[in-house]
C-alpha cells in the first residue's frame, strides 16, 4: 500500500500494543499527523492486523458537522479482546473526549486497545490531558528511501527527473507524492487544499499568488481583511499543516501546493497587482501578479515607470511581463525601444545570455536613439565579459567609439574589459574617460571602485582594496541596483580575504554562489576557483576537490583550468599521489588563460615547480621559480611572486639557490604592507627560510595555525625541524617535527609526511613509535572532519538537501560526501549511518 511506505516503525508500535492488549494490558495510543501523511491508511492497516491475531475491531465514526460519535452518549460494552479505532478525533465533540478520559483510566487492566488519530495542530489544548494519559506517536513526513519507493510505485519504475523535482516540493507528504504523476494534479491538489482550508480558502489562494514569504500586512491588503483576522486565519491554516507563519511572514509548507493553488487562482491577480502598486510594494511583487494577467493600458503605464528598475533585478515573472509587453506593442510605438532595452537587460541578468544578445541586436537594427543604443551596447559588452571574452567586449563597444569618447557607463565597462585582458594601461585610459561622470552617476562609480580595488590588491594593498570594496558595497546598498557589479564586488572581496588569510572568504563565496549560478559561464568558473583556493588554504581539501569537480562539470572552464588543476595537483601531491598530481599539472599546462584567469597564471607555474621539486628535478623547479621572479608570469610579476611567495622561496632554498631566495624575499618585502596577519606570517616565513632563523619559522608556523592556513603551518614547522636537525639540536628538531607531522596528519597529507620523514631521516631524526597514527581507510575514524559533520547531520534525520542547506554547500557536494561515508563505513543505506553514529567507537 503506497500510503504505508516508510511506516514500519508506526506499524510495529501498534502491533506491539495490540499484542499487549490481547494479553490483558490495554492502553490508549494517540496518533498525530498533518493531513496527507497517511493516518487513515495506517489505522486501516492496524485494524486488519488486529483482526489477524483474533481481536475484534470497532471503528468509531466522527459525524460532521456536530462531531458526535457513539461515545457521545456513553461507553459501549465491547467484547474483549478488541481494538477501538477513532479517526479524525480533532473533529469530535466534548462528550466524546470526556468518555475517552473515563475509558483511558481503566484500560491498563483490560484487553482493550484504543487507537485515535487527529490532526496535529488543531486545538492542541483540548487534548493535553488525553496526551498525558496516552502513548503519543507523531507521524512525520517520509524519509528519502520511502519517498523513492513511493515514486517508483506511482511511476511504474525509475521516476523521471521532472517527478523527482516535484517530489522535493512535496516534502515527504504521501498523499501529495501519490498525485504528482496525475494529469489532473493541479486541480486535485487545489481541491484538497481549499477543502481543508474551508472558510479560509480565499486567504489560502491570496497567500499562494503573493511572493513567498507573504507578509501578513500585504496579505490583509489584497484579501481586503483586517490584519488581526488574517493572523487568525493563518493560524488555522498552519494548524492544518498548509502554511507556516513566523514573525508576520507566511510560507506554504509544501511548495507544490502553493504552485498548484496559485495556478488556479489567476482571477485574483489583477486586483492584487493594483492593490500592491497602490501600497508602494516592490515592483517585482507587482510584476509577479501582472505576468499572469492580460496586457492592458494600466499595465503598460506602470511598466513605463518601473521597467528600468525591474530589468536590473529580474525574476522569471519580470522577463515574462516585459516580453509580453514588447510583443503586444505595435511597431513605431514610442514605448517599444525602452521596453526592448529593458527586456535585453533582464534577459542578461537572468543568465539567458543568448536571448539577451538576440534581443539587443534586433533592437540595434532598428536604429534607436543614443541613450537606448548605449544600453544595448552595454548588454553586448557585458555578455562578453560574462564569457571571459574581454576582446569581444571591446569589439561590442567599438561602434560607439566612432562618435568620440565612450559615454561614462560604456567607458566604465571598457575599463573592466581592459582589466580582464590584463591591459593595465588601457584600464587607466578608460577610467580617465569614465571618472568625470562618476560624480553624478553612482553606477559608474561602482564600476570604477571595483576596477580600482582590483588594481590595489594586484599591487598588494589589501587593506586599501577592502576599503574601496566597502565603498562599492555601500553604493550598491543605497544608490545602485546592479547584479553584475554586486557579484563582482563579492568575488573580489573573497579574493582579498583569502590573500589576507581571512577565514570569512568562504562565507563571502557562499553569499555570491546563488547569483553566480544564475549568471553561470565565466563568473561561475571564477567562483569555483576562488572557493577551491580558499578551501585549500584553510585545510578543507575535500571541499576544494568538490569545487574543482563542480567546475570541471561546466561546459567551459573559461580559462580557469590552469589554477583549478594546479590546486588539485597540490592536494594530490601532499596526499602522496604523485602520478595523479603530474596528470593535473599536464592538464594545467594545456589550459589557455583568458579573462580573469590571467591573474592566476602563477598558480599553474607554482604547481609545475612543486611537482618538479617532488620528482627530484631541482633545475626544472628553479627555472620555473626564476620565471616568476623575472616577471615572466602573470599580469604583474609582483602580484605573481607575492601570492605564492613562501612556497617558491622554499623551492629556491631547497634547490640551493640562496641568491634567488633572497631576490624573491626582497620582491615580497617591497610589496608587503604587513597590515594583515597573512602577509606578516608569509613574510616572516620567507625571512626565516632565507636566514635559517628557527625562531622566525616557528613563530610563523604558530601564526599560520591561528589564522587558518594549516598547510603553511605544517611546512614552516617542518622547515624549522630541518634547520634544528642540521645544526645538531635533535631534541628540538624532533619537537618541531612532531608538530609538523600532527598538522600534516590532520590534512591526511600522507605524501608530505613521507617526504618529511625522508628529509629528517638524513639527519638521524625519526618519529619512532611516538608519531601520530595515520588515518585508517575504513571505519568511523577514517572519516574526514567534513564527512563526520555530514554523517552527524544525517544521523539527526536531515535529508541530503537539508544537510546542504545547513552547511551552505551544494547538494552535489553532500552526495559526494555520502558516497565516501558509505564506502568507508561499509554501509549500504543512511539508516545504517543513523544507527551506527550513536555507537561509533
């Protein structure tokens, strides 16, 4: 029976209670559930099972609308052993509840089991005393395994992807799951929801058409009811499990219900739109309603006033509305060109770039006036920047150059394009053109602030870069609405934070991730690269590999293959997989940088140098480091050297080229402001290497450990151990060495441990039996910190999607963790994780 998938625990509870009642130890069981969770089917199955063991079964019906039952006039004399089942107890009259109170007090010595079912949230105060006398059991939404079984049943095999997406919106509700594949699902779901809502059905419909979460005051306005009445109605709907209310905001418990109720409530949208517009609601909220109503003069007039703002923060409804307006207007209408420009912008900011390009080029062919033409050129150029094609962006702007200097906004875009191409002189020229207009156009100012911030951190003024980004963020908060520049500001901030060894870089990445996914293309590849580097630097290597995997799944890496493969190579090398590291280095070498990737070329060169060093090819490693020192790599050699400084100084020292190490140190010192812990620790580390200063190295190691750079902390301690051993201080060397090994072990950096063992063994320093044990390959101790956290949340009953939301990572990342967890533990299902977590050794 479909309704009973995933109800083994409930059936077992009822079966045990029936067996005890048959033996003379009766009782009262109170089942509670929201509608649609299969209560009636469970009670029917229980009644049949009781009859199967020789017990009589009595079904007590609650009669609407009075709530009368056969208990209303007293308790019948039932032949025992028996099971009495009462469904819909929430509708029963007071006399029935009083009879149950009296009956429950004597059940312990009778062969009588009373099982009741009621809606969980309906007037709970009426049932407080009965709950204290009963065994209370709550039916919860189905777990993932049961959901999969239901979907396989209703679809007759492997469910299609569309059904799986809908299943997420059903949130484990069996009734909804069984209707998802029905042709008449929308009407059936709406009918059930509105029947449950009763007198609050209209309120439910208005809540469905408003943007979620719906504010109570807006809901009251469109429903033309007092807010206090709306709150009371929302409370009743919440008791039925239809909605949830918190702090005056209303959400549907099941998104599929909201979708279907909204689809059948289109007649309410026109009046709702006008009401919202009259109250000064956000334009997007009004557009959400108008997108589902016929085009008319009022809608066009409203769009005239709001199209430009809507285009910068588009929703699917906004794009639909603008597209319909453009199609509705006849050629030559004065409103057509501005609305076409707004449509092209909305398509671009929605990530629908091909459509945006078609719309922009079509509009340009109609020879619009200069202001509209400039907007359309901006769409073409920005679409190229999204694709990490700065040369294409420049070409898109070329037709405007024939008229003289570019207007301010186009010049600001040109500055961004030049910067992405690594053309710093071109960037300066474009900034000079745009700057005069920035004083009265905050959008131009935001563009130029982001460009300036990039220049500052390229030349290692990290504090200055953050200060400029703060200014850009302030303008984006109060004066400018531009999704592209907001995303650019977030990504630049994450880069600067990571360079400063600031752990909040990963948090900033997560803030940017949703919009980067919308834009996709080069900006998403860049985000994955930033996240991979920050995860690597913070010792979250499995997370870094997940980011790299996600980037590799993109149709195009947009030039970011070099740094991405470089990070993967470093992780594999540190974990002892030299062949795998070599493969990634070869792939990095084949990658051609473009766009923002030109600022990451030093990562590729570094990975090649590190692998060459690990292979014992000191000369090749030194050649690559010299190319960095000579300025042959990256947009600016200072940037290239300073971002990878400690690691290349280490290679120079190991290769015996002390002069090269000293030259690198001088370059790093010249660019370092020392204002961040990351810079101070890196400079201290490099100085300690060049001077063979153990105290500096150990101080740097502790600084790295405090500021979230565990691999640098480990390598600095290892280098201190080598110097101590070489100077004849084996006891001190062993202590520093043990610190390094402990830190490597926490990263499962078995390759680094093996290389450190070999290096220190040459000086007679060994860990012996006191060294840390390696992480086992199987069992709970084999799990990484990230895997253990996922297992803990799964053990708490969270689904993979809920775990992803809690950890602010993708569902795909959690799926990857789950696969590794099951393999390491030798389990086949998440149920085993739940059971095993409490007893892990």
